[in-house]
C-alpha cells in the first residue's frame, strides 16, 4: 500500500468537472493528501497533454510520476493503492453489482448529460434530460438492490459511502442545478423516493460539504456554457 | 475461490455477440466448465429478462443462482472468483493501464461499431468505420505502452494473453469480416504494424481456434443484418 510521506500525488483537474469531483471524493474518504493543479480547458498544460495524450482530458492522477487517466480507472487505482476504507465491497458479487451501476451511471446518465451540455437549444437539451430522467428511474431499483439487507436504504454502499456513491455523488451539484436551470427534478420524492432520500443524506456528509461545488456557481457556469453553445462558439 | 464441482455456472449468450465471446475466452483461459444457453434475441427467455432487467441483453453469467451482467463486469468477476491465471495484471498501475485500454476499445471502437451495424445505408456505415479506423491508430500506441519492457510486442498482457487481449480478441472475427464486407483493413501491417502482428498471433492461439466464430459465418450474419436495416426492419 502506498500513501506514505514520500509519495508524490498530483491531480490535474477542473473545478466544474464531476469526473474530477469523484477523485477528490475518493481522496477525501481515504484521507490522502495531494497536490491539485487547476487546468484551463481552453489552454491545456503541457503536463496534461503529455499525461493523457489519448483523451487530453481531466482528471489525470499522477502518482510518483506515472499518469492514470479516466475517472473510474483512477477510482479503482486509488482503491487498490492507498490505505483506508475500500470503496468497492470485498465480496466479488457485490463488487460486480457496484461496477454494473457505476457503468450505468456513466453510460445512461453521464453520456446524455454531456450531450445536453453541448446542445445548441433548450429544446434539444430537454430531449437529453428526458433520457436522464428515464435512466434515473432504473437507478432507483439499483439503490434498492445494493442496499438490500444492509439495514437501511441510505447509501449504495449500504451503511457507508462506497464506490457507486462516489460516482453518483459527483453529480449531486448538477442534480440540484438542473432544478434551477430547467425545472428537472431528477431525484424526486414521489418518483424515486430512495434516491431523493439518498440525495439529502449524501449532501449532509462532511465529505460532500468539503468537496462538492457550490450549486449557484454550477448554475452560473452552466448558463455561460448554454449561452456559448447558442452563439455557436465551439470549445 | 470458486470453481469447484458444486458450482453452477451458466452463460446466457448469442453466438454472434463479441461481448459473449469475451466471457467464453475468459472461461477457456481459466479452464472453467460452464453450461451455455443460446438466446433467441427476437424472443428472449424469461431467465434473461429476469436476470438482466435493466439492459435485457447478453451476456449474462449466472453463478450459483446470482446473475452478473455487462461483459467487462463479468470478466472482472471471473478474474476475482475463479482460479487460474489472472486476466488483469497484479501491479495496480498496470491494472489501471489495462482498464484504460479496455474501456477505450468499448467506447471508441465497440460503440461506433454497434452504430455501424444499425446503419441504414452503406454510406452511413462507412462514416462509422472511419471513426473506428482512427480509434485503432491510437490503440496501436496502447499496445506499444502495455507491452513495453515485456520482451515482445505480442500481447497487451506482455508475453501472455491478458485482460485487454480478451476484450479486443472478441472483435477478431469482425476485424476479418470487415475486410470482406467493406474493404476496411482495421489492423494493417503498414498503418498499425504492432496490431497487425497481434492479430496474426492471437488467431494462432488454441484459445482463438476453440472460441472465435467462423469469419464466413460472421460475414453472412452481417450481410443479413445490413439487408434488414436497409429494408427498415427494426429488431
């Protein structure tokens, strides 16, 4: 296990990126100190381009000089490398269930959400948001499954925060921002009561307070992106 | 570790699916016996619908009554549950590199390839194939990185077949079929010499001979799908 004083741990990120937020959440849970470098996504650093030549995207974790890219790959690397509570469950079947839902969140919520943020019009954006709402309905069943027999429906990891909570938790400020931006209540007490309770409970964690972005700032940031898209500015 | 005589291991699959092929390759590498049930994708079994209610897709592994879905989740479950050579490397950084390229293959080659197979016209299909060719060029760099210092450029896993080889190996019959179907030489001795050598070497393995589909059958199957798409038959 690494994480000693001599370790060099550097995270290349962008404050607005939920994919970066995940890595911050994992480090906070593990109690790992790290150096953080904010990237200008319109003028990426040489270090970023050299460390992630394939995707040229944040987050990149640089551990003792070796880069690791892609947020879920980074999370699993952190879990396997640094001491502290495991993010993934110890039982192989529970691990498989957690990996299934984490992939689901990225493919069925994250991917259309990224498309929504690239949409030129509010109508186009609304179509993508509809897909996300449908995906969230299935995720409600996932939370029921993951927390079954764990004495509570509070987290995907059962009684404590785990891998899926970190992956989904990174989207929490954007879930709140969507209510303001478009009136979309993705996690709704009527439609998805477990996820609505999860949202509240996750937000109350010290972890969330320490790491998650301010919702007003996300709303402002989102509006600036929408305006740029509407004007046809490519980034 | 499981894999004893008492274990019930059942795979729900479809002969044409590369995602199912991966699971077969992993079981062959680990020497695990399993029961195989071929699904009719136009009339899916109750067992499939109950075991994978979210995606309703193959492959599904049912191990001692518990379903595991999504091919890469299944591969990692097999690696963590059954005896035999590990698919993922033991070193955490090498594991991260393998997971990165495995995700890359699915996102940058698999996803556009699925879209190519849903295209209505040959022109539309050609556009998707162009994306795949560009993705393969970057993958050439991945093979160079994964096999660095491993005494040969033969496999992503270095001297032996590993996780990325299994993920990519499942596409081998489709790589050969593309030459016949559209003239696309995805792995080319001039453009991607390492991958062209990998393709030849992978095909020579007993593993490949035992598991991979016959290329002529894949060509015929693909032509039937193209014809159905052109006629506007939804499946």
